[in-house]
C-alpha cells in the first residue's frame, strides 16, 4: 500500500469541487478514511474560507476593472 499524501488530498478538496467520496475513489482510499481525516483537519471550513476569499478577490478585481473602464469614457 502506498503512502497517502494528505496535503495533496486536502488541496484537491479545498480548492476543487470533489467530494470526499470522489477523492477516495480517485486515490483508491476508503471513503470513511478520507472523511475522518477531512473532518479532523476541518477541510469543509477551509473550503468555505477559500471560496469566500476567491469571491472577494474576484469582486475587487471586477470593481477595479469597472472603475478603470468608466474613467476612460
């Protein structure tokens, strides 16, 4: 059995759209194991924070772009 790179799985989960089950299937790990590690390490909260941060950055870039475009009219 190969060693699981839990940081890689965490990154895939937090920054992606995959469920625990999908990650487990992709990496050939028991879904219950992925779920247990994810819960212990708060992956759901980290995903929520990541998505919130991405949304804020996107809004800031959009506002900046809108201001730049309207100043050239």
